[in-house]
């Protein structure tokens, strides 16, 4: 190679680096980059690649940012899970449960929603199948009447999931209602100390 061609290539490399850093680069993105790297001399290839990375940096940063965002999301999820586990562990140690912010769903409402999903089923048909009056079952289904142990047996048999779930749901509702009613009174009661 002659000295003049090396000088020309060096001058061209500087011009390309200048264009890349200022953002004024002709051609269509990736094709122009490939052609530029291919035609530049070996000596200037590293410098040119650095300059081209600056020019295409925004696209590369978007990819890196997406990967970083995924890592950040995964880290945040892991921290949230760890926080929940700590809260559950401390609640188990102290025997305290976190206070509910809303009333638990009445088991009758759950039953009414389940009945709505069964084709050709109504409260009247369900009441007849369980051996209770339509009015009694409707009172429970609207959340106005309690699920008694006898009714929990009927609901459990009819729905196929046993009476326990219906009794636990009713117990949660009853406990919530009692806490709301006795809130201030309960705060004034002191815990008994062992002698």
C-alpha cells in the first residue's frame, strides 16, 4: 500500500468519526455502519467502532435499558416476596394477624355467584333440591341471613365441597361484624398477665 492511500483512509476515518459523533451519517443505519467498518483501515477500525457505537448508542441503550428494566422488575418482585415472607413470619411470631380493610364476602353471595354459573339453575330450584324454602335460601343468597351449621351441611352437599368452607366464610363475616361493633370496647380491654 502506498503512503497516499493510507493518508486518504486516515482522513476518511476522521471524517466518518466526525459524522458519527455529530449524528450526520449518510445511508441507512446498519448497512452504512457495515460498509463504513469494512472500508476503514484496520488501524482506525477500533476508533471508528467507538464512534459508531456513540451514533447507534440510543438503539443499543434501549436494548440495555429493557434488560435492565427486566432485572429491576425481578429484583423488585423478589424484594416484595421477601417483605411478605417477613411480615408473615413476624405475624406468626407475635400471634397477630393483619387487620382486614373490608368485610369478608358473605358465603351466601359466593353461593349465589356459583349458582349463576350453573345452566338452568335458580334459587328456587336449588332451594327445592336442598329441602328449604325459596325465601330462606334467597335471604342467605343476598347476604342478609347467616349460614347456620345445618345450612352449611346442605350447601356443602349440594355444591360438593363440604360444610367446612361455608362455616369458615360465615365465621369470618361474623368476626368482622363483631370487631366493627366492639372496636372501641376491645381497645380498652387489657391483656391478662401471668402471675
